[in-house]
C-alpha cells in the first residue's frame, strides 16, 4: 500500500458532463486531502456487468475505501458483498444503494424534493394547464426513479396538467433526443417537458428545434451546459443538483472515515432551482 490512502471512485459513464465534473472534483479533493484517487468508469454507459468487473478489478488493487455511485440500486449487490468481505468501507454517493447496511455514509440530495420543486416551476409557468412529457433516466437509478415519481405525483395535484407521454432517455443526450423525437411523433401537442437530468433536456432541445416545435423544458443538474441553455432562453429552469460538490463531499467523508472520525449515515446537500432570475450565481459553480 502506498503511504497515501487510496480511494476507488466509481462513476456511471464517460459521457454525462455532470460525472466528468464529479471526477474532477474528486481529484481536486484528493490533492487537498493528501490521498490518491483511482477512477473506475464503465466504457459502456451505466453497464451493470462492466461495473461489477470494475469492482473486482478495484478490489485487486486493495484500495482503502470505495467512493461509489452504483449503476443500479440492487444489481451489483453480489459484488458489494465481496467489497464488504474484504473490509473495504464504502461511501455511497449520488445514486443511493438499496441496502443502507452496505455503506457507511450516503452523500447526495433529496431527489423527490428536487422533482417536486422543478416540476412546480414548470407547472407554474404553464399556468397550471398543459400537456407535459416526461424523460426518465436509466432503470434502477434511484435518483431518476425518485424524480419521476415526484413529477407524476405533483402533476396529479394540478387538475389542468396532463402527462401525455413518458420515455426512457437513459440520462444521456443522444438517447434523450431520440426519446423526445418519439414523443413528438406520438403527441401532437406538448407544452412542457420534465427531464430527469440535463443531458436528456439537451437532447429534447435539439429534437424540438429540428421538428420546429416549441415547449417549455425543465431539467436537473446546473451544469455549464444547462446554465448556457437558460441564458439563451432554451431552458426554463434546472435544479442545482451539483454532482461536483457531492463528489467532493463524498471523498472528504471517505477520508474522515479512514481517520476514524464519526460520520452521519447520510449527508443531503441543499438544492436550489436555477432560472433566468438567478443563473448568474451558478455560472461557475461546477468548474
């Protein structure tokens, strides 16, 4: 083992800008904390089998702790048992694992609250009436499931809001565009779009532009791309689910754990809604 503790940091894919910023934030935190980081990312986005193989690869390197974002909340349970059998502590971040006994600390945000608040921003802009489409994330991702559940629950509280279609956009821009294209073919009138992350919202923006149609869009992740879309008027609002800050806090939590310091079982970071009124405050927040 090297003199500096080693953190094995797992993110879900190489494509999502939020995860690129999360890896950068973990690297910066490692320098500040005097630890070493090794990143493990599936080449195929959100691939369960590849993440399982990467878990076993990481165990072979004998890291001091895992900073772990699962591609699925339960499908990697067998591999996690091997991590625990080797006595490697886990700090879970962004996507919560199903079994709370599997991690020492979870770092993330209240995704149901995020979904409620960002959907309320859209419904308010629509005056409480309109046809709304939903772009859902990868099946098995706890973040997306909670956000979409909140979207649907909040829509039921507005008699004039009608959910006219739902499609899986896999939390990625290309798939989000394809999902939106399918929704546009199926639905002659779409007034608003609820996207469970900003990559899918970016794809929806492109699909709407190509179809010469207009709809108000809200998303999650105040990435530089999302802030640019708000600035240009292509995006109504997003939620400041800051993957970089979450990753930095998760790395710090892992180091505290290794130092024997006490940790809460969960750390939920506050989230704000970002729109035309306040986007300048977030312009450089994730870089």
